[in-house]
C-alpha cells in the first residue's frame, strides 16, 4: 500500500536533504551544494542534464497541448507511479496523457488520483526500463536546509537548488 498522495507529495516536493541525496548523486555535476556556480532568480542552477526519473508530461488538448513535469516516485512490477501537477492534466477529459523520459522511453499515462486543492495528480505508467524511483524524504524541510527542484517548467530541463526559507 502506498502512502497518501499528499504525504508523498509533501515529502517529494519539499525534500529536506542535500541536493545530492534528494535527486541521487550520479547525475549531478557538483560534489557539494556548497559549491554552486550560477545564481538565478529561482535559485542556483545545478544541472541542465535531465535526471532519468524526471519525465516530460504531455496532454494533447483540443486547441493545443498542456506540458509539465512528472517525477517517478514508485515502481511495482510492470508499472510506475508518476507525480505531476493537476493543472497539467485537468483538461485531459480522460483522454491521452503521455510521459516522455530523457532516454527516449515514452508511455501512455492514466490518472490514478488527483487533488485540485493541492494541484497534484498521480499517474500510472508502464515501468521505464532505465529509471529508478526518486527517494522521498520522510520529514518536512526546516528553514535553512537545501532543497532542489527539477523539471521542464519553461521548456528545457533544469535543476535548481536553494535554501528553504519557510515551510507552509
């Protein structure tokens, strides 16, 4: 049995650990969050190399498409669970949703659970062959701890890190 969607989301999106622990050490170009190269308005850019467990979510719509990011958070047998934002999939109308992983693997996705108030959606997908679930923190972050956010927000992939200023 999986933890509640809200519990998983809070833990995933507010990872209370170093950026290397949050997203895995092998893909980050930096050895320590103390050595951060470029200051950006939303934090420090730490990578433009896509993490294997972060997918681009695409939802074809009547007059275009909705794009977002999804994080692989669980795998059981042939299936995986991807967490994304509700606003990305809200207009799918039960229609097509696709997850595209950085290695070229693509799979249809189905909404398992959605929460409009928290702007979250859990998607069931076919297990990607080259991605492992992200580790989820077991506790909420505290002010001053390093957090990392990764995805395709404005189109191109990027991962950025910064310190937690408050937890709501």
